[in-house]
């Protein structure tokens, strides 16, 4: 989520450290930071909020609370939207709320506000929203958005006059859509609704796709004078499915699908009512709070002993208490047992291990020592399949076969995947042979470049055949057709000590074609080969990537040596004249040294 | 390229080359074996139970979106495994079936799948190493110690391990693992830099329970690292797609 440093500053009396310092604090104690952008005298942090913290941290207040705990900077109570208990004592009879599916909508608060004047937002509000990439629409809509990005509670404002039915009633309903129902949303697109999707209705007419997007017909515009603000809680799975089915993921649906506390709805409503009054005037006629079954406040307990036993630390009760205080987690402590009552939005804190994590990350994982495991009193087992595959590897490499891995995906087979993003080759292979045969063909042209007399390949890989998953050993070479056999597991008491790759560094190879030239000459004896190879290499220059002695025969008193030169460039395809020129130079030098070229 | 030619005739029966991933698997197994870990392999085509549910992934939860899963056509409930983490369930289950109680130490190494477009740093098929230790006194500090030993050995230097907070449904606490290798024997490009290398944490009590063990009595650590990434870092490989290229211009360098 995009988080503005200036916005965060609102929560603190003391000046915040630099954006880099904030990023570092979050990185090592809370969340990864995907980037920092400097923008209009502000810094925007892209905070990668983890799925377990979507309940509270897809909001500036959530990130501010994290920073408060990490940097030990107190939150300014007057600016904290969660500091004041919401008060909905002012009721109204003008609005009714009926929830048909309370399991999908545990809470719906409607606030009815009259005499608002819709217009442009004040500059501070525009700039706050624009800093995090949001567009300013008008003061009322902007107020709902600001409160969402501030508290994490999505909100929606309807034009109350448009919601009203003929008899001037404001009857709001929450129900599943009926097959065939349609609604034009604020993006001006018409959506066909399904009976799995929750909708908001006014006099039974759909006016919003619950938790996803509001309807066009009841939008706020310049003429709007009275509004109904919605602050509600919807079931995460239901909203996720609606958004997926409609291909309409919104800032609201993203938050609902991570599951929000119904308690949060009250704080969101409280803040938006105050903000609208401040920037768009209007008076709260009253509110309706449909909240049939408020959940019991959650509690989680952990002992200091448990914390140390999981983390491998020696923290004291005081250190643990300090973490809970900094995080704003009220607790009771008795005989080393901490019973924490997390604030409603911290739905992630359920079990002891959750609290262990809070302590671990706040104390800092750099405080965790690197302790070796104690000596294991049991004997590790030898895997019969791995033992067998290692034996095969050794056997085949000793015979000159090199190992390849090829893709399990192919164009035909018994079984297929349903949703491959690139949609090509969706089948799972039932044999290693086609992959090996392709690999052979692909490598053959590089034989000289590789300095090989013959390409020989093997693969030990999984196939799916006859309803089973099997590991096969396949091989192929230029002188034999590809063949495969199932890997037969072998029992053993211990693994054999087999060689590891001695490579130190991989060198990128050229993508351009190479050229081959041979040169043969008479030397006095075979011992001249090494020196000649070096001479040829030096004379041929950097375009010559390898020189191999590929043939040799003896006549009385002299030896014929034949060398193969491979030419290749990293920059281009070499031409015949270029290579011939080099070869002439090599010949001339050798002749000059008294060798007879054959 | 095959190191340049000592003036020898290319031979039809020269020794072939091991794929770098196979060499790493061999080496990782040796390192972990010395620390008491058993190699235990699992199926590539896996049930959603082992790949997700047993690992504490809630149904229809955004956490599943993190995985980019290949689902099987006409085989509901079956996926290509997105990680080797099913070992956290399968290994204890197998031990319990054989009447062997904890402590356990196991690694699982093999191919995993992510349904994403491929480029120089992304492959739909890649290799992962999973490790787990379960017992009465296994701690996050032991995880740090174990990974420090593994990275020191596999990167041929002296490694330090750093944890950052993270989230995985199957671990609590969850951490991202960074490592830094020092020492002149370490690959030069790697030396003295912090590098993100994997995910880890303490096994979630629900996972311990789903594996058939009592979470009141046992706890454990688990980690997962990409082997392709280790290979890339160790040898300076510039394109992950080379791993499955079957190109000997690549393989024969190892």
C-alpha cells in the first residue's frame, strides 16, 4: 500500500525521521518496502502489507501504530481515530436497515446527513489523496476515501434523495442479488449480478455491489443535498468471490477480502461524519446501527517462558511488557502469563505464537542468536530413490552422458493443467523421450564448439503415465535412439561419496553461430603438439574460442598433427573472409617457423 | 565453455557433466546429512490438502493468491506443488506410521511450480529445498544456526543470516531470510552483500497438529529456499531459463 510520510506525520507530535529511516524500521520490524518515491515535498513508501495484517495495516493509522511501536514515538491521541469511543446515540427513524444475510454482513451502519454542500475538496485533502495516487472527486466522496486510507474501513456515500422510494422512505437492505439483476456501477459499466453476490438495495433496488463498488444512479453530484453514508462489514470470502467474478477489484474489496473487524466500522463512521461536517457542512440527522451479534472481544495469552522457548532467547517479563505497551496491546500479567486483549482491528492476534511473533519482531530478529542444533541422537535414513538416482547419475556421467533437465510441460499427454498463464503446452509429459530427442537435436550443431565427438544426454525426471507419477531414467546419443526405464529404488546404509561440480564461475556463451577450420602439419614428433596449440591460439586471436588436437599419426621421423579451430564472436555472425584471413595468418606464422602445412 | 583444451584429442568416452542443480542437491544433502537431516522426497502432483489446507492456508483466502497455482484439469483438488512444504506434513506422518516419534530432522528437495510468465529471473518450473526440525526444544535460534551452517558451506565462505518479519500461513513467527557471505573463498560478486535467499519460520501449531503431533509438546522450524537462486548466486548464472534449456553449452561448464 502507498503510504505518505506527510500523512503519517499527522499522527505524531515529534518529527518523524527520514523516509529511508522509516523504510528501514518497517523492513526489519514489520513489512517489506517495495520502493520510496519522492513527490511534491513528500515521500511515498510502497509498503508490502502481508495478508495477515490486511485487517489493520492497509491504512495510514495502522502503519503509524507500527512505527510508533518500533521507533518508540507515542501516537498523538487527538489525531488517532481509534482514541475516542464512537457515539451513535443520535438515532433516526428516517432510515431503516434490513440485513437478510447477517452471516455475510455482520454490521451495517447508515449515517443520514442533511444540508451538505458538495463541491471541491480543500487543498490538504486533495493533496493527501493525490500523494497516494488517488483522484479527487468532490468533498463528500473524498472524505469517504480519506477515512478508508486513514483507518482501513471502506465507506460509501449515497445521494439520499436518489435512494428514496415514492413514499419518501429510506429503506436500505443488504441481500444476495437475484439472477438476472443488473447494475451500472460508478465506473459506468453495467454488471450482471449473480445470486452469490451481496448487494445493497434501496427499496429492493440494487444501489451498490456490497464491499466492491457503488451504483451510478445514486452517486453524489453537485446537486446532492442529503446523503446516506455506509460504514459496514462484509464477509471476506463473499466479497473476494464477487470481485473475482466481476473482475472488479477495488480498494474497498481488497480490504474486505482480508477480513475486517465489525468494530472498525464504527470508528470509520465516526471519523467520516466529523470530516464531512468540517468540509461539506451538513448536520447528522442520526444513524442506524444494524449489528445483530457483536463478537466477544478476543484474548490471547502467552508466557515469558514460551516466548523464550520458541525464539531461543532469554528475554525478561519487563522486555515483553515493553513490547506490548509500545504496540498498544492492553494486557494483564500474572505469574509470567501475559493475557493480551488486542484492539478489535488486530484480528491477527489469536494464539500464543502470534504474540511470540510480536515480541520477536519488536525486540528485533537481530537479537536472536545463531545456535547450532544439538547433536542428533538418531541416524538419518538413506532415501532409496535418491540413492538410486545418484548411482545412475554416476554411472551415466562415467559413460560420457551429460545431464539435462527438460520441462514437464508438453503438447500431449494423459493429464493437463487447467489454467496455464501462457496457455501453451498444458499437458504433463508421459515420457522423457520427446524432450531428450529435442535436446539431442538442439545440441548436435554445437558438437565442435563443445569439443565433443558425440552428444550423449541423460535425464532423471518425473513423468505421469497410467495414472501414476513415476521417476524415469532416460538417455539418448547420436548413436542410439532415446530410451527410458523406471528408476528402481535401492536400499543402502549410507550414501556414496560422489564428486561435486568443480566449476567456479559460469561464463555466458555467444548466441551467434560459430565456424570451424582445420589445419594439419608435419612436426618432428608428437611432443610438439602442446607448443603448437599455444602458437595457434595466440595467432588466431580472440575470435578463436577453442583449439583442439583432433587427429595425429606417425610416419618414421615425423608426426602429422591436425588441429581444429572454432571461431565465434559475442557481437556478430562471423563471415568467411574474416575467418579465412585469420587462418592465412596462422598458416604463415607456422610456415615461418619451418612447419610443413599439409 | 569447456576449459580450453590441454592439447588432448576429444574423446568419445570423456566423462559427462552433472547438471549444476544435481550437483547442488548432492552437496546440500551432504551438508544436511552431517547435521542429522534425512532426505525425504514427495510427489510433484500434490493434493490441495498437502499443498495448502494442512499447511494452514485458509480456503478462499488471499494468501493462496501468493502462490500462482497450476490446478489440474478435470482433477478437482489436485495441483502441481507450489513448494516443497508438504514435507512438513508428509514426513512426520510417515514417521508416525512407522511408530517413530520426534525428534525429526528432514529436508526435501525437488521441482516446484508457479503459474507465471517466464523471463530471465522467473521460471514456471524451478527447484526448492525445504528443511524442517521438530522436537521439544527446537527454536528460531536453531533455525538461524542451521541456515548459517548451510549457507557457509554451499557458498564456500563464512555466512551470516539475517531475519526480517514476513508472513506464511504455515509458520508463526514467519521470517524472510537474508544472508551475507564473507571470506575470500566466497564468489566475489556475492561477497559482503546482504542477499534475500528464502522464507522460514517456526512451524504453526496447526501444521504440527495436522502432521499428527501434539503442538503443546512439540515445536519445530521450517525453511524453504530456491535452489536455482542458489545456483545463480554461486556461479553467476545470468538466466534462470538455462536450467531447463538442456543446452550443453551451459551444462558442460559444470
